[in-house]
């Protein structure tokens, strides 16, 4: 008799456990497919920067202490790159921009605006670049500035994701925008040849 009671108790406990598990799993929603994010929509406020328009006016001080305004580069093709040393795609594409600035030194200005909050981190990255590409980093057509407060990057150009690059023609018109690092050196070279 005790044996029958034990068997009955075990059966009731197993039954209750199975009921609990089945109720619990029924309340879990089925797995859903993860959607690929949609491309970033164009910003449509008063500060929106669009290709085909004249580049907004701005001035800055580069890391050497020299003062510039974007108008200073009129007559040159400008590669305006928004980057940061903590941004892996930015770090990957930076040497390509240096190569282009070197290959097109008579026609192109590479203007790199860093969004680093830590100037020392930016300087460490630039030191590595100087060790790898000394002549390009020393070139007069390579201009690097820190935009740590976002006055140019976010406030004027409405850039919130890095990297982002704008190709500006000799007349100061923004012609192409590269968002992300999904492009090749050949793609960039083709763009530069169009405006050469």
C-alpha cells in the first residue's frame, strides 16, 4: 500500500510538472526573424546637407594650430571625412584617403574632422598613421582637425553615424556622400576622376 501511495505521489508530481512546463512554453512567443535595418533616412530640417548644394560655410583650427575656412579650398576637390579613432570602419578607410590625397595631391584636399572626445586617443591613432604613411600625413593637402564638440559634424552637417564622407567639387558643390565604409579605393578614385 505504501508503495502504491509513493507511485501515485510521483505520478501526480510528474503530471503537475509537465502541466507547468507546457503552460510556461505556451506563453513564450515564437521566435521572430530579425529584420535588416532600413537605410538611414535623409534628414529634412533646415540644416540638412544634400548633394548638389553648395557646402555650408564653416571654419576650424587643425591639429597643427592653423586656421582654415572651407572657402580656402575653393578650386580643389575636397574629401570631407567625418571619423573617429574608436570607429573601426573609419580606421580601416583612413589609409585609403591618405593614398588618394597623395595620388591626387595637385587636385584634392583631404579634410578629416575627428569626432573623438579624447584628443589623446586621436593623437595615438595619428601617430600610428604617421609611422605607416609618413609622407601622406605630412602633405599640405592632408588637414586633420578635432571637432570634439560636434559643432561641424553634428550641428552643421547633421552627421550622427560614422564614417561619413562628402565629396565636394572645385566650385564648392557637394557632389557625393559615402555613408559607412562599403566602398573601395577604385570607387573613390572614379568619383575623384569625375570632378578632376
